[in-house]
C-alpha cells in the first residue's frame, strides 16, 4: 500500500472537521429550507420580506454547495468509503429536494416584477439588481405555466438523441502492430495516429471510420433529431433560431458568433494551410493524408519535474501577475489546497473546485511530466479566478459563467509556456513545447470554428425543413475538411464520416466558446507580458456580478472587436515561425 505524504494531499478537514460538523450543517440547511418554503406567497409582501428571502436563499445555496462539494470531493479521493458515499447521497438528495420545494420562487418573483423593480431602486437592494436582471430578461422567452410543463416533458423526448449517442458503443476491428492485434477505440485511435509506421496509421483510420460508415443512417438520424429538438424549443420560446437561443444565456449575439467563425474559417485561415505545408516539408512526406496529421514533429524529450520544481517554475512564470498572485500560489501549496498524486481509490483527470466559503481545491494526478506541470498551471488559474471572485463579491454575485471560465486557466498556460521557452537552452525541448502549443492553438482557434460551421449548416437545413440525408451531411463535412486542411493534406473519403463521432454536435452551439476563450486569453497574456496587468486582475475579481461580455470589455478585451482575434492568430503565426526556425536549425 502506497503512502502519500500528507503535504501532498488536500485538506478537506478545513471544510468539515468531523462527521458531526457535516451532520450539523445538514440539519441547518433543512431548517433553512423550510423557512424559505414557508415564505411561499409572501416573498414580495414588503421590501423586508423580499430582502430576507434573497439573503436566506443565498445562505441556503452556500450550505448546500458546501455539503455537496465536500462530499463529492471526499469520494473522488476515496471511492470505496461508504460513509463518504452516504454523505454524498444525502447531500444530493437535499439539493434536489430544495430545488423542487423552492420551484415556486422564480415564478413568484416574476409575477411581482413591478413591485420588485421599485424595491431594486432602493440602495438596500442594490446587490439584487443583477440577479433579478438575469431572471427578468428570460421573461420574453417564458411561456405560461401549463406550456412550461408541457415543454419540460417534451424535453425528455428530444434529449433521447443525445442520450442514445452517448450510450451507443461502436466496436472496431483490432489494428495490427508488429504482427500483434491491438485494441482500437476512441482513446487508442489517437495513439495509433502517432505511430511512425504509415500502415498502422492508415489501418487505424480505415477501421475506425468504416464503423461510422456502417451506422451512417443511425448517426444521421440522431444528429438530425437532436437538431430538430433544438429548433423546436427555440421556436416555442420565441427565438429567431436555435443559435440565438443558445447565445442568449451569455448575452452573446449572432454577429459575435459569426465574427469568431469568419476569423478562423476565412480571414486568418491561410496560416493553418501554411502549418500543414510546413509539417509536410519537415516530416519529408511525399503525400500527407488526414491520418498523418497527428504525427509528432518534435523529438522525444521527456522532461520530468518534482512538485517543488513545478512550483518554483510557476512562481517565476506567473510573477508577471504580481506579488499577491504568487503569494497565493505559495498559500495553495502550504495550506494543502491540492491533492497531487494518483492512487487506486482516486478518480482520474484534474479539476479545480471548492465553494464560496472554502478555499479553492485542486485534484490532479501528478506524474511529473510536462503535462502535469501545465495541468497544475491550468487548474491554479481556475482556483485563483475563484479565489478573487469569492473575495470580492457576496455569494450571489461571485460565480463566474462557463463563458469566461477558461480564460484564467489558459492565461496561466500561456505564461508558463513563454517562461519555459525563454529559460530553456535545450532547443529540442523548445521544439517540443512549441509543437504542443501549436496543437493546442489549432484545436481551439481553427478546429472548433470548423465544427461550428457544420453545426450551423445542419441547423439551417433543419430550420428550413429541408430533407437531410446522411450523404448530404457527410458530403458537406468532407467539403469542409478539404477547405480546412488545404492542398497540403489529402482528405481521404472516409474522413467524411468524422461528423458522426464528435460529441459536441450533440451540445448546442458550444464550440465557438473555445475559440473565443483562447483568443481572449491570448489577448490578456499579450498585455500582461507588456506589464499591463491590472485590467486582467480586475477581471478576475468580477465573478458573476456583470454580464460576461461586459466584464471582458471593461478589462479592455472586447470580444466583439477584431483586435482580440488578430492577437490570437498572429500569435499562432509567430509560434509557427519560431518553431520552424528552431526545428530547421536543430535538424540541419
Ligand atoms: Zn479548465
């Protein structure tokens, strides 16, 4: 049995020191829930009752968040601990119960909108202005109580396509590597594509997409049904389109969406073609097929770091964010915010979590690789964003939206990259860092907007009630891929079935957010490295106190303006040029 030194485990006792404390809070939360429930029909009786409801609801939110997050985090590190599982089940049940019991509240608030507006004009209610603004702006898209009930039942039907996609397990024939059969699935597929042997790559590609071709009518049906569901809900709720319905939550506009897409798919697209030409040249390929594009250009340089070394690097790399930021990194390590090492009972992956009243927590599966280091930088970005947001705002105004959630984590990764590039003398290591960076930039800046274009076309067909067959979908996807890769890459026909394995096509116009988040982060990083850090730090303190596009604008990074994308795509071009110079000098 491995023993991990306590200093490398997180301190969950800082949240609840004992089971008694946990149970006590369960009790208090229940009591508060019934107090709130008793206010039904009377929330808006007076300004006092309204304030009291808002404050108590906020407090209950904190209690429940503490209970659920603590219980979930405990089970994430000790999966088989029954007491922890019981805590989690109890906390989740209470959370669901609260949401059902307090379902009346938003309707009641909406029915008393005019009264509430008079309350909000008064200074004592100023904190409630934004949450109420968020609630009231949904009004034009709300239906009668009866229709809402109907729609929620229809929702169960329309979500079937997505659920079917998720539960559908495609099986693949094994790939032959050195005479041995090897297992092929979604995860190993990407490993096969890195194999130095062309036959292996080609075989994996063909065996993979052959299965999607086999079920093409099933997937086409699922995709179209999903899109029909989105279009149906959008129509019922008086949106112009499914796209508009999806953008509504972030107060983004179709113009912004198309702007993001055009930057990648048109204006700065030539850089991507340049990249594939470069890759073909450097890898000495006479033909570059789609199954060759995952081939790694960098030499195998395995850097390893201890946890202490990682932190020493991060203190330096993130120093441009200021002394306080760095001192918080130290605090994160000293106060045991982080659970570092993998263990048998622990879940995989990494995340940053925590609650309003706790300090941030990070779960990671540290192996000492370069990836572990950049994961740490990434998650610490989330943690610091939460830390500052929670410190600067009361709970109801602290939580930031997903729309801006990846900004702080990406900024940290970029700063780490820059630092390592500036402080590494080994040119091969530099190449490997730059190659990783290019992959990441292509994934977010180019690949996602291509996906978004496909998604938009599908929805347009459905919206216009045009027939959508599998061949229509796959031919369009093939054409998109040919435009995407340019003339340096041969897009083999099977690639067209690629539109059937992308889970994001079953979400709802989500992918442009990756592009936007990366562009915004690069724009911030650009300013930070020039010494202009304060607007970024101010942004980290905003939490969920304003519409997110507004938060960004005020920090000088307006996602509606081209400058943000210009910075991002120029950065990609610069990275590519830097890589080319170093690579060609190493491989003379
Ligand atoms: Zn993240």
